[in-house]
């Protein structure tokens, strides 16, 4: 077991992409999709992970060849680069802070639901208990960031996210869709029902998060990789995308097998535990508690970090976690994260809606890397080849279509 843990923790920067991607947003989107639409949206997951792998590789390879980070390079080499960089910072920060709000809402409600199972007297006091839990969770996360213990805690959280993934993959052996349902899910279609467009946009928002790609050069930099690690970087990107697909697909398939045919779409946080119950019984409560909570906590750190990270990337290509600016910005994000618990919104609906916001700057992020990896003066003999350009081009078209669907979804929700 110790060798397995060492292998997991010794994984390359791709493990951060996995920890970033597979949070409560991903788990929520996959379970709601599986329980509501079956395997109908599997094609979206396939394309999202394929394009994510290409983008992770492209951003990582750019960092190895040039030694530069994403937004700093955009500012230097793209037409209107300064404006594009600012738009990306605003868009990604807005999307990730919205995700943070949903993550804290779901995590706090999960803890509350579990506490009520053992302490029923807390039931009538949901509002106060959820707020108290949320304050403790976000306060603890903020405190750990200020003390500079992010890297160690991140490794612990990545381990628990892995445990979550394993629990769903194991359950898939017992609760799974029919092969014909999987095949049908590979045929592109958008459910012609209320919320169908939002679900598709949420899928892409959680598996093709712009922040994952933009932060890749910084993680490469932190890992200390050089051109000698070019092959390792490519392998790392492919493995990351494959693992995201396997874990996310398993979550959706388990929800499909356990809930879809019963006509039981997810309506509350505790209902998500039902996806594991056919396999583990009451143990599912504990498994899902630690799995989903760990997934959420592993996403809290990147969401808190993203604004100061992108700002410093834009300014200098580096991140100073000891600066006053870092403390203020992460503090503001921590306060905003309490929105759903304080206002009492439905955390499931809130998390899905916040994932939709993540797709709006994706076309800019994809277009930006296409331009810089094709600059021969910058990349030399490592300029992107035909295969990578084809994938990145398709990823750009995909991002534009999904962003358009996201706009329609938001209009529907607001209308």
C-alpha cells in the first residue's frame, strides 16, 4: 500500500490537473447527468478529456521550450495581448470563484447531512449549522494557505480524491449501464429537456477548466522540469486526461446504474450518496462523505489561489504566496465562498450553474495557445505539428459551440 501511495504522490504535475478537475463540481455534474440523462452525455466527456489532454500537453510543452508562463507570454506575443490577458483573468477568476461558492455549499451540506444521521437534534437547525460548518472549513483552508502548507495538504487531498475515484470504479463492477447504453452515449446529442444545455455546458466547464491549462506552466516550473523531461511531460498529460475520463465516467455510470432506471434524479446533497449505496450499503455514507468532501477540499485550494496566481503570472510569470496582495485576494475569495450557505441556495443547482461560467473564456485560452505554439521564432523546431494543431483546432471549435450553449443556458435560467 505504501508503494501505491508513493506512486500517487510522486506523479507529475498532471496529478494537480486531476485534483483540480475532479472536485465536487465534477462529481455533481456526472451524478446529476447519470441519474437524469443516463449515458446520453458520454460523448461530451470523451471529447472534453481528449481536448483537455491536448491542451495540457500544449501548455506544458510551451513552458519547457520557452521557460515562460501562459499569461506572461500572451501579453508579450499576442495581438492585443494585454487586453486578452486581463479578460482571461477576469473571466477565469469569476468562474472559479463561483465554483468555490458551490463547492463550499455542497461540502457544508454533506457534513450537515452526515451529522444529522448521528445527531437528529441538529435537524431543525440546518441554516445555522451549515453556516457554522462553512465558516470553519473555509477559515481552515485560508489559514493553511497563509501558513504556506499548501503543497503538503494538496498531496493529502490528492490521495483522498484517488480513494474517491477508486470507490466509484469499484462500484462500477457491480452497478453499471448496459453496453448498448454506453454506445448510444457516444453519439452526439443534447437532451431536449429543460436543463439539457446547462448540463452540457457544466460538463465542459468542469472537465475543460481554463484554469487547469493556464496553471500548467507554473506547475512545470515548480516541478523543475526541463527539455530533458519533454517525453515525460507528454506522458504525464496523457495519463492525466485518461484518469479524469476513467474516474468521471465511472461516477456517471454508477449514478446511471443506481438511479436512472429508478427514475430518481438527484434533488439534494444526500441523494448523491445513493450512487454508492447499491454496493456499500450504509458504508456508502462514509465512503461518499470522505470521497466527495476530499474532492471538494482539493478544489478549494486551486480556486482560492487562481486570482493571485493569474495576476502574478500576467505581471511577472511567478507567484509570491507571502505577499500582502495574495493574502487580501484569497481573503476576499474566502468571504465570497460563503454566499450559498448564507443565502440558503440549493447547492446542487448552484454548483451546476457555476460550472457553466467556466466555459466563457475557454475559446480565448485555446486560441492563445494555438498562436504561441505555432510561432517558429519562439518554439523553433518544437513548433506544433499537424496532429496537435488538428486537436487544438477542434478543441477551439468545440469550446465556441459549448460557450454558445452556456449563454443559452444562462439566459434560460435567468429568464
